[in-house]
C-alpha cells in the first residue's frame, strides 16, 4: 500500500508518494557540537531500487547511513525506513534493515563464519535452530558454504565482505544500507558483492549504496544522490548526472607523420591557445595529455595537430564522465 506524505515548499504542502517499505528521509539535519554534518538532506529510495550515495570524504555519507539504520538520531527532520520511524531503533525495525558496513572489524575473528552468523541471528531474536538454519542458507547464497566452519580470521578480505553481505541477509531485509563495501576489493570481489546486492534489489529490497568508487555505479545504480559538506549537490538519474560532465583533459597517443619523433614545441605551436600539451607520460612514450582551454573543442585541437603532420593514433578522457561530473558538482563553489 502506498501512502501520501506532505513535503513543505514555499507554496505550501505538496503531496508525494512514499513507499512504506523503502526509505524516506525528509530535511535531515545532524550537528556534532559545532560541526554541521548534514544540512537539510532529503532522500527517497523505492522498493527494488538501487540508489547510489556519492560524496568525498567528510561529505556526510556515513552519518546519513547511521541515521537511517537507527544508530544515531537526527538533530531535526524525519526519517522512515521500511515503513517505521528509524529513530525508534527497535528490534522489529532492525530485522527489516540489512547493513553492510565499510570495515571488517565487526566480526569475531576467532570463531567461524557460521558461529558469527548464528550469534547475530540470535541477536535478531531467532532461536538457535532457526538461526543455524538461516546462517547456513545465507552462507550458501554468498558462496561461503565450504568455509562455514573456518575461523573468520583466516578469511580473505573478499570473503569477509561476502560474510558481511550474508549477515545483512539473515532476516530477509526490506532495506539494505551498504557503506563503502567495495572500496578496497579487487574487480572480481566487487562484481560478486554487486551481484548479491542486485539480487536482493530484484527481490524487492530498497538499496542505498554509499561509495567513493564512482565508476562502479554505471549500469548498477538507477538513481544518485551526491553529498558535499553535508548538503545535496545533485539528485537524479545516472544519465542526468553525466550531463554535468564537461571533460577538458584527454590522453592522446601521438606520432609524427614525418620521420623523427614528436617535437613538443611544434605540437604546442600547432595547438596555439586551444590547449596545453604535456611531455610524454613516460620517457619514450607516445602518450601525452592535452588540456583544452575554456571554449575550445577537441576536434579543432586534433585537426590542428593533423595540420602540423602529427597523427592522433588514440584518444581517451583522462577521467571518466562520472568523475568529471563529480568534480564539477563538488568543486563548483570552492
């Protein structure tokens, strides 16, 4: 059932639809003495949606996750998670929320993965038999059945991350809060964790995915909130985020069409005021960086080099489109 909630605006209350089994945060403010960690943050995540939470260090991502999980209360504002007041932090609410934390220090390293999960299952109110059955089921689901009785201290970093996902699945959560779960995983470990989270979203869970690894959200998250210094700088779809990208720096592979290597001063003379070109990235390399000046176009720069008999064999952006948009939005008023 979908309920209507009022959002304040300068034109008076306006109705919006709020999914009772998802996340709905309204005008959240959180102060830590003189530090304003969150400043009027609003966020809605629907069931089955993966919503990325981006932001540099100190942006407020972890503070927001802690408020949504009921660990801390907002200074002001309201938040409902899985249809309940997150500030209540009741056992019933905790059973509806799965949390994948950023660190690995939340397990007991001297006991097995199975024993850890049984312990946490008991904390959620499951009887020992039910907790053991459920722990074995989620270990199988995340691919750790063979390591169930192995001490967690002997797990690899990637295995501990999957164990964190398994713990989050203990109660079939309706909301998943994932905080920097892949920041130091290799690509294969990242892919496996993303697959597990995407499967949960496919079963109807609302997912908030906090990360600094910008390119991992492409093709994974549907919507994005970008925080910077506690405030929302962008909120919308991933394609809309990319509209803020305006790449100015490109890595190019150059070769002289005439005998001899590239003379840097000849290349710079051809580019004129359109761009600056760097020396080779490595000694003897054909790769250079071209930084376009304001108002210049890459095609004109390439044509100018061709006119000077310098071939552009390859060209790519120095930074990804998502990184360019991230920097444009977070550095706009610095």
